[in-house]
């Protein structure tokens, strides 16, 4: 096939004269590929972050908002603020439809330092731990207290990257299980980790990297199993057209109380309706 490879247009790229596979380039939402390879793009993003952090820190020192002893904490805070702003602006992953109430990392930082002294105090403590251990899991991050809310003054706190990830994994969820076209039931779990672990134990081949939550769509996972997964309070997207035909059978029966056997069928009705994305 044509156009399976391209050249990185960054003149400083150490592979600028090589044809690289398209997997080495990020894609825009419209399907077009970046002009520079992932390696160069990541390096440029990091350089931009560092330059932005330096300028922000210089401004904070000039305004006497931070002290020289707080420069290291201000640097990691800038990077986290910028990351949250960009994730919300470009609807990246779990940040789709989440709003950030700041457009500037500097303004974000100033509000945290001046209006949320507890958050800033916790940030400096966690940053000191990160500086000592050098473990990425100890890096301080900006977390939303209510994960369904936006990034606002009333909804942010400091958490280590480890605790932030642990909180995300602990999100309650439920699943409807269908086996060979028959509903087995709807089951609830305390976290996605518990869901994956328990389903695998009973022979349902669920893959954490491929399965998706809150789609409103059934997903085939193999071994005759089909799943519909939803996180607690998860937003299921609306569908412009019908995705499923739902058939409801209603029976009225006369049952012997002693034997539990059906004595007589008193009536049978069937309803059909079209449905878009499903919610459980």
C-alpha cells in the first residue's frame, strides 16, 4: 500500500533521512499525521514545558508569590497545570467533556498558591517526597475531588501519581453478561480491577486494554460472551439512530403453589422497541 511511511520534517531529527513507518507519527483527529515523528514531538513538548515553567517561575518570583525555596515545587505544579488544561482543551481520553476553569497555567498556579494554601502546602510536601525518591509514582498531581466535576477551585486537591491512579482504578462499575445470546445477569464490582479479575477467573476472556466502559454498546469478548460495561454514574453517549431492537415478552401464568408448575397460560404479550446506546 502507498503512504505507509514518511520522513520526519524536523531538521534536527537523527532519523531525518530515513523513511519511518506511520506508527512512528501521531495523528490529528482528522486522520492526518504530524510532520515530525513521535520522538521529536515528545522532545519538543518537553522543551516547551521546561521553557514555559521557567517563564512562569520567573514571573512568580518577580511578583513575590513564591520564594526561591519553592521553585522546584512551582516547576512540577506548572507542568501539572499545563497538562490538565491541554487534556481538557483537546478532549484527551477521560477528560472528554471535562472543563478546566483556567486557560493559562500561570493563572492556574497563582489561584492554587494564593487561594488554596492547603493544596499548595500538600503539593510542596509531596514534591519533596518526589525529589527524594525520584520515583514517578511519587510525583504530585492535580486531582479532581469529584471525578465527574470540572477542574475548579472547589474541586481540586493534591495527590501523588500513585494515589491518583489508585483512585481511578477504584471506581465502582457494573456489567451485563450475555452468554450464547442469553442474559446471565447484571453484576456490580467495587472497582474495574475487581471486575477484570473476577471475570477472568470464571473463564470470560476480558482484555483490559481493549474493552471500553460507558459506550452503551455490547462488546464481544470471546468464548460466546458479550458484555455491556458501565462505570458508576458514567455518561453513556446518545445515539442518533437505533442500534438495537429490544423485544420484551410478558407472560401471565397460573402456577401451582405446591409444585411450582404452570397450570395454565393466561396470556402472552410481546413488545418491540428500537433503542440507541444502552444503560444498565
